[in-house]
C-alpha cells in the first residue's frame, strides 16, 4: 500500500505553473523529543497545495492539524491538545552527485529537501512542523496549580497537608506579603492560584 504522505509529482513537473491540491488524513508514528514523545492522538490532517515553479522545483504550502498527547509542565499529568500550523517547503529534484542522506541547505525560514523518482515525501516536514507547533510551556489548563514543592501532591486534586511552619525561614517575608495581599491561605500550600 502506498504511503499517503509520499506524493507522486510526475504529472505536475511537465509544465511550469501547474498545481495540485489535496487533503491527507493519515496516522503518524510518535515523534521523539527531549522529555518524552509527541504522540498523535488519532490521524493528522494535512491540506496542501503543490506548485511546479520550474526546473522540477516543487513549492508546498501546507496547513497541518493534529491532536496530540502531551505532558503538563506543572502537574506532570498527560493531556490532549490540538496542534495547528501552516508552513511552506520547497522540493528539488535530487542531483546526480547528491547522496541519499544529503539534503540541500534551507533557505531562510523555508525547509528545502530533495525528492527522487517524482516522489515528494512530506513526512520529515510534518515531523519538524509538529515539533514547532507544540507550545513552549505545555499546560493541561490555564489555571493548573502544579505540584506541592514539599510533598509532591497534585494541587489540582485538592490542597495538601503541608503546614506553614514547614516553610523555609528565608521565605517568611514573602509568605507574610502573600498573606497581606490575599494571595495565600495560612497552613495551605494548595490555597493559592499562583
């Protein structure tokens, strides 16, 4: 069975200016990143337009959407998030002297890749752009309260039993300020929204 993320462009390369559009819905493998994997929860959806710009060059305009399972940076629970990005990519026919693993240099913000045998492979561009679509700060929800720094309890599930007297004495002035300004509750590390 042919991979839906590898597109045959032979007919497209016959004349400059020809275009091809389409939508691909396909599963992808988990993407390894530092701190875990980006695991798509269901298939990705890619809407694309390919344009032959001359001399075998193919210009891709893509709109990519996926639902992914991520890990919250505050409470460490996993959650699902919608990822969406638009990107462009240029494909060049592989020159005779270029090796199989060799790729051309990217042009500014646009990724440039070779293709062989009239087959444009969209997988690497999808992988790179899904990584870029993941928020720098992954939160299960905007008001996530995280973990208690003393006992490690998930404060989204309720307050912990840590007491203020357990507080580092160097933070006493900050604790006093928080109480005066209504940002904390005595004896409850889980009482603040900060």
